[in-house]
């Protein structure tokens, strides 16, 4: 199941990147964290990915726990994505896992598709070994939202 989710997240990221490179509307620019105007019609044009993170994404809790899905001793991140816009939206959220020095150990992504205006998607996720490239899962001390991409559903 986790491999399927990773494949879906990777496919979404690739499609967004290709559409962004070809001038397509409705995708964010991952390099600078800004969201394209088409995906941000309800929000001011100057709003960046960081602004969206503050407005629409919240890390509810994070830490090591025994989890039914992620297993014993997993670093679990509980999150909420609330659509603060006027219409339905798709969200791609990238999370960075940090060590005690604040260095990035690795990343993972979560999505919320066709989230209605004012609606909230709640979930949890945990990194797998393959996502932690610069250390071990046991080195994780914190997590942060590093990118928020908000697009209109087709």
C-alpha cells in the first residue's frame, strides 16, 4: 500500500513539474514555493507557498509512536489540510524531516484531492527508510511543511 501511495505522489509531482515547465496553468513552482495564479484564483496573487502553509496546512502532532498502519516505533505526523479558498482544490504537501541540527534528512508527500471549500482533510503519515536519504528514521527530531501546491480540480 505504501509503495502505491509513493507512486501516486511521485506521479502527481512529475505531472505538476511537466505542466509547470510547459507553461500549463494550475500548478505551483516547486523551486520557489510559489503557487500559480490559476490555482490561486481565490487568494491574492502575492500569496506564496509559505502563506498557503500557514493558512491551509497544520501539523497537529508528530513524534515516535506505535501505530496500527506505520508499525511500532514509527515517526508519525498527524496533519490537517483545510481549504480556505472559495472553490474545491487539490493539494500536494511536502514534509521535510529534520535532525537535531535542523538539517533535512528526507521528505515525503501527502495529498488531498477535490477538497471542498471550507472542508478539512485529516490524516497521518510516516516516512519509510527509502525517503530518509541523509540519516536514519531514528535521527528525526522534527518535521516541517516545505511546500504547498494548490490547484483546481479538473
